[in-house]
């Protein structure tokens, strides 16, 4: 039995100031925090953090175990293959972290000790404004609309499962949402969490160079939910294919119209299902009808 150690709020200021000021703070709960090095150290995510637009804290679920061997998984009741992530370390990690200000991380010397108690009868109430998202292949399928909704929050908690998944009570009693990044199964929720952080970061004002870029992306409101049309850059001709002349015309209205039609045509060919819920003008509808498309009644 280890000596209980009081977990205080004098934890390292790791990202506390940064987190308080940032537009979105991510608390990521994982057994493999090092997986985030690399993807989080490059490009837009790294720059957004450096500019104080986003912040994150990686919480190792194993640090919240109290047993000698720091066990986070166990065999499933009823038998069957694989291991299941135990509920207690996950509950304890989430309840400890979310009852403290964004940016708080467990001090290294406090890992593996027994506070707060495992089976707290009255666990610390979690802040209602912080969604607790379990990444799961059984969750709501992530799309740009969900990303937009989540971008309204200042703080998000992401739980990354491993093995055969998490004990069901994590889903039923702790998570407020379950999200899947696609109808396939990954080995863990870490890559899914990175996908979500990336998609959300693009929506934080100032994270992208061009302020309208995210708004005009495929699936986004600026495009009415369509796919974006093709882009070209120099050279004008490459391997016998020349960029469309209209793009060099300098005629903004015509370029705009051409882009809209390209987006409509491309969506029709690649994702006709999106047209049913897209925001379409009378001109759009007329164009699509010329291509043989009719909205379903
Ligand atoms: N046995 C689970 C099932 O059939 O639903 C799959 C477990 S999977 C091997 C391990 C973990 O990877 C999951 O708990 C989840 O966190 C993550 N994961 C796998 N596929 C995912 C997906 N498509 N979207 C989000 N997370 C996923």
C-alpha cells in the first residue's frame, strides 16, 4: 500500500496560463501520451499553440492507478478474447483533472497514489460546460457539423480507449458523447483524438493563414455543405494539362460562378448524398437539373 499523497493545486504551471487564455483547451486521457509528439509538434496545431489559440494537457491514465503494478486493463466478464480498460483509473483521472482549472496536470510525484478515493460515493461534480468525449467506433460519426458544434466549447476532454475498449460504465456514466472517426476499427483512440483536435483547431479564428479558408472548405457552411472544387497553381501548363482559362480572366464574378458550378458538379459525382442537405440556391438547382439531378421529394 502506498502512502497517500495529497494532490494539490500547486501542480506545475505546465500550461495553466496558456490554457486559461487559449480559445480551446483539450484534456486528453490516454495510455500512450507520447503518441501525440510529432503530430502536435508540427504545422498548424503547433503554431496555434505557440500563438496561444489552443492548448492541451496529456494525462496518462496509468498515473491514476493505485495498485502496485499500475494495471489499467482486465479480462472481460463472461469470457472472450482481449482485455478491457478498467473504469476506476479513467474515472479518477477525469474527475481529478476536470475539477481543476484547464491546464492542470498531475505532478509526477503524485502519480499512483490514492487521492481522491477510487469509489467516492459523491464524486467531484464535473463542469457541465466540458464535454467528455469517448473516442469509439460505436460513436456518432464525426462530421464538419459536429466539429462546428464542438468548436463552441472552451474546454474538451477526450478519452482514448485501447485493447477491446473501455468498461461500459465509462460510456454510460462518464462520457457525455461518443465519437467515431469512421466505420473502421483503430487500435486505439489516440489517432481519432488527434483527428478531432486538428479539425477543431482549423476553426479557431487565426489558426489558418487565410481567415476564410476553413469557412470555404468542403463540408463547411461557406460552401453550403458541398465539396470544394478543384484548385490550380503555377505552372499554367503541366504534363499537357492547362489550368482553366477562366481562373486567369481576372473576372471575379465569373470565377466565383465557375467555382460554384465545379463544387456542385464534383459533389454530384463524388457525394450525391450531400446534395440532399446542401444549401442550394435557385441558380444551383437549375445548374444541377441541367446535369440530370433532381432533389428527392
Ligand atoms: N471492441 C471495440 C468494438 O468492437 O467496438 C473496438 C475497440 S478498438 C480496438 C480500441 C479503441 O480504439 C476504442 O476503445 C476506441 O477508443 C478506439 N477506436 C477504434 N476505432 C475507432 C474509431 N473508428 N473512431 C474512434 N475511436 C476508435
